[in-house]
C-alpha cells in the first residue's frame, strides 16, 4: 500500500484519531453532505485507500464521532439502575451527565446542530444518544409523572446543547457555555425535585406542581450568587463570588439532601 509521508509519521491509533479530528472540523465548517472522503484524506495528507483502511465510509466516521457520548449514556443508565431510588437521584444523575461535558463534546454537539438530516438518520439507527434519552427519563420519573414533568427533566439533561445554540455568533467561549449549562441544569433539576415533592406531599392552597417548578427556576435565577451547584456537596467545587467570604450550610429555601446553600458571612 502506498503511504504518504504524513501517514508514515502516525501509528494506526494516531491516524484514526487524526481522521476523526479533521472530519469533525470539516463536517462542522462545510456540512456533512458537502464534505467528501477526498476532502478528509487531502486535509490529512492521506490516500483514500489509507482512509478506508480505518473507516469504510463517511457515515462510519460520523458514527464514531457520536459513539463516545452514547457510551457515556449507557454508563449513566447502568449507574442509575444501581442507585437507591431517593428523591435526589434525578438531581445526581443530571449533574453526573453535565459534568461529563467537555469543549470537545461541545464541538460534536455543534456538528449535530448544523447537520440535522444525517443526525435524524443516526437516530433511526439508534446511534444518536439524544434519541435514547427516554430510557433515562423512564428510570428517574414516577409512573404518574406528567408529560410536563418528563419534559422538564429532559431539559435539565439537555442544557449544554441549548446553551451552545444560544451562544452561536456571540463569541462566547466553550468554558462559558459549559458553566452556563451547569447553572441551567441546576435550576431545572431544582424545579423538577420541588415539583415532585409538592405532588407527593400536597397541602391545601398549594400551587400546582408546574407552577411550583417554574417558581423554583425563577428563585434560582434571583439567588444565583447565593446558591451554588448541588454537585459541590459531592465534588467540592464551590466558587466564591468576588468581594465576600462565604460558609456552606445545609438547608435554605432549596432544601434537599444534596443541596447546599452559600451564606454570606457578615
């Protein structure tokens, strides 16, 4: 087999990684349909036969790009199944998923956003992780959960994609997109937890579970400098805003076994 100088400098694993990296860039910049295998091989300095040695088709390259996140989803399902069914399990699962978001995975999400036709084909073949999320939702909600509650929880898992879409054309950095997604996930997870708590322990004159959920989203926004990610109770990542000292105590208006309240020390 004829090998180019560029190809000769790489081992098999390195070549495959480079193919995925370049293909991701070209699929995002030019679009999946407009990018040919020739474009990919020329950008890499490879012959087409060398490219086909690693991937049989352009669609197989795309499938490999999204496979890692699908693997993460399978691991999340396995983790949820092994956990005790506690009220804060949805919150823990949401944070576990969002914490796995990286700048590289944001780029794959951007690829999906600008190539919807091929992503629909992947979903039909059970390769798109977003299409398999109903399994996660089924594991986390009660049988009597409303359609709105199910949607609320699904939104809590999907904040990275929403933040990425909202940031288009703004120049916002990947790190800022990820941090914004974490904050949105926390607010939505709070809303879901409170909605389910209200439904299981109704009181006279209490607002509907949908209203309670929306109120929690609004409250979380108003106190964004005071309430930090629930993951801090597990991972210890509490960021202290500039200009004040803080101590962490349990309780507060968002009372939950894993939620912390950050209180200003006078």
